[in-house]
C-alpha cells in the first residue's frame, strides 16, 4: 500500500502510533491498524505527499519511540477512558509495566472520579465537549513518597482518543508550601499570623454553617446539638494581650521583647494543646500583632471550657520567665467569647472579643472577662449616643424639667433645680445620667451647659414676670468642672443674666463636692468671681466626696446639698427603723453649715417622717418626691400661682 487519501497524519496521532482505521476495521491503539503487511519498509500515509517514504523527515516509528522514551508520563486513552497505550514514564510512576496498564481505566489510575466536578470535566473532554482538562492530584510513588501531579487530558485531533499526561509538580508545590508558610506565620513566635488566623476562622464558621444545612437542624437546635463525632456547632475565642509589654521593649530592648513573645507563645501553645487533648481536638494559637494573641477553639463545648482555658493561660503566664539572664514577670488581660457558630461572622466574633478584652483591661487587668450581651448592648447604646450628642445639642433636642426646692419650715416653694432631658429620636427621653458623662468626655458639655443655663435663666425670669406679687423663685443649675476649664464661665453667666434680665441672686450654680473641694487656680478664681457677682454657689452631693471641712471654710460657697443617702438612712414609715448614726451625722453637718453661714438643702426626701425630722434638726430646704417629681415649667407656674401672695 503506497499513498492513500488519508492525507498527512497529525504529529500527536503519529507519536501515539495511531492511524485512521478503514471503515470496516476497528482501530487498535498502540499500533497502526492500517499499516500494510510489509511492515516498516512499506510506505506510510505521509508518503503520498513526500513522493518517497525513504526520504520522509519522520515516520511513525520515530513518533512511537519518542512517546515511549519521553520523561513525561503519558498514555493514550480511548473514548471510554481505557488506556490504549502507556509510555515507560507512566509505568515507572505507577510501579508496573506499560503492557499491564493497557485496558485499565485512566480515571482509576489518577483518581479522577473522586468528585463529581472533576469527573464531569474529564468526561466532557472524552466526549469532545471540552478542549482541555487539567487538575492536580496527589499520588503515591512506589518508594513511598507522595507525588503531586498535574494531570492534563486533551483530545487527539482526527481520532476518537485522547492524550493523558502527568507532570510531577512536587518541587513546585513544596516551594509554594514554604512560601505560604512564611507568608502565614509570624517570624518571631513561629505561630500562625493574623492572615492565617482569619482564614482558619472563616473556614470554621463556613463549615459549621454547612453542617447546619447538611444535618437539617433548626437554628435554635444548633445551640445545643452534638453530631456524635465531636462536632458541636459552637466556636470559642480567647483574645489576649500582655499587660505592660511596652515597658519591656522600652527598658530592656526589642530583642528581649521578642524573646518574651516567643516564650509566651510556647506557654500558650502548651495550654491550648492540653485543653485540646482533654476536650475536643487541637486549637489554633496565633499572634495577631504586637503583644496580641488569640486561641481559637473550634467545636467548643460551652463557656466553661473557654473559662477553664483562660484560667490556665493566666496561671501559665504568671510564672516568671527566664530570658538570657533576665527574669521577667508579666500578666495578661483576656477577652473570652463563646457562642453558636451559626449566624456568627469573623468580624462579629472579633468585635465581641475586642470589646471583652477592653473590659478586662478596664476592670483592672491580669484577668479574663466573658462577653456579656447586655453590657455590650449598653456599650453600643453609649457609642450611638456619643456619635449623636454634639449634633443633638445643635438641633436643640434637649428640654428642661424643674424640681421644686421647698422650705422645710413653711412648705413654700423657694426655688427649683433645672434638670436636663434628651428627647432622643431613637431611645426616647433620656435622663442626665445617660449622657452627661459622655458630654463631659467629648467636650460638648460646654455648649450644652451654656444652653441649659440660658434656658433656665430665661424661664426663671418668665415666672417672675408672670407672677409679680409672689416671691421670685431662684433657679439652680448644675455646672461641670470642664465648663469652668474649657470656657469663660464668668463671662457666660454675666452675658446670660444681662440678656435675660434675671437678678444674680436668683441664680444658683451647683458643683459636685469633689470638683469644688479640689478647686484651685482658675476654677477657684471663677467661683470667687461668680460669688462676688451675687450668684450663689452650692456643693452638690455633699458628704460623699472629700468632705474637707477645713477647706470648706475658705470656699465662696453659700449652700450645701446633702447627699440623698443620708436622708434615706432615717425613714420612719413602713416599719423601717431609723439609723441613729445617719441622723447624728446629718444634724452635725447642718449645725456646722449654719455656723459657717451656709444654708442646707436635703435631697431625696420621700416621706413625711423624713421631712419632719429634717425640720426639727434645722434643715432649710428639701427636695424630693414627697414634694414633687421633676415637672414641666408650666406645672411650676401653677405652683407659684397657688402660693400665698408674698410667700
């Protein structure tokens, strides 16, 4: 048989020893089915174009030899995926002879049927629905080592078969693994770093979410489920940092600091390994940066497990460290979070852990603190108030209520205390204890205090004008120390009194005992200037702070407001026996104040018995629910109108 109408065969086909078979013959892989009886001396199909087979640049025998001698493991497979011909490299890789591979399923040799996605892609190539398929597989070498192989399957043109090749990429994988290890681990402690920690955390949460779907359980049941294989569907985290680590770096140097971090990492790993061995498996210990570490507990068994782990960590870290001649003692603060993994996000878990760590430090350090949803809700509310307080002052979302100050001798209203309320659009009406501290921290107390002072003075003047035949009421306004330091309080008061027309004698400014008793320099000068102006200065909550009576005599103070805790100590109603000590203390303070020329107001008067006793021991005015709760200015106007003329 000389030249045929088949035309030149593609190199890939020739290399595999494949010729297009006659219609009446079935082709056989590994040999040329249409090869003439004359063997290799006869013309090949390519001779039709060369004119002489003896001068062909390359014949089928050459291609078959190249196929068998190639270092790349290869096999020709038919459209059913059976090996038709395998080269020596593949036989060596699989520790067998090439002939022994003929007829075997290629998918079984390189594990292509282990997952549906890979199998479908492989079949698509065999069925000519896809031009190429490539995947990575881990194979077992005859010498026992693991071989990472890149498996490629491509169709052979003008043939029903395909070429399978297997490239050993173990060295590449090893290099990638080394680079990834360097990228994912901290060089000082050799622990997983922040990147690997969050990768593991996200993976753990995703796995728990998948388990919830796979097992068909409800979210409520996820909190208490157990899969019977150590899986609990929960996750725990101990987030810690070292107390005072910066001082170690600053005094002993960064090299000692690094040694300390490495030693801490070792002890944390020991604690985690011990807990993991006795409980539910290994835990991930990571250095997140600086002196911050985390212990991730997958499938935790509850808060008690995390509490035990935190206690063991504290105990371990409290043992002294011997570092190249340096003996160091450190402590740590730990935030502990344990919850159901379902519905938890990495960001949410870390926010909770960070918040709890902050609590541990705020509570005194060298301790662990468990996440408290209620405390966190309060914190979140506080944060929301902080972010909206200053704009709220500008929008005037605040109102004033007034509580009467009543003369103990005759029951007449002598004055009122102005109490600010915040009409918050989200949280409703808020009392001062919810936002005054925030205002003092961020400085908005100056602007808010100025608004309160102006509004209260304007209202006091309005009552005076509306009821000209009654004794005018004085108004008492609370002043924060920061108002004295961060603003010109004296100038503000003078401007507001002039603007509203209120007499200075009808304004009383209240400062806490701790603020007044510690006054010096500018605050003391401001108080003296206000007193010289005619404004009355009152010490609020007297008896609970410094109580420096010698210092009291040198302050420009005109009124003492006794803290309500003293008044509560002598109740006569409801079978409550009075406290002789509280009565004696209150009586002594009243007598002392009178000798110093001061008047006394008792706060938190709630019963007629308390009022009667305060009247007998000489208290000047009282304030409390017995007389009235804080009310709107209109109600105070009604009280003034009902008072006797001239009272």
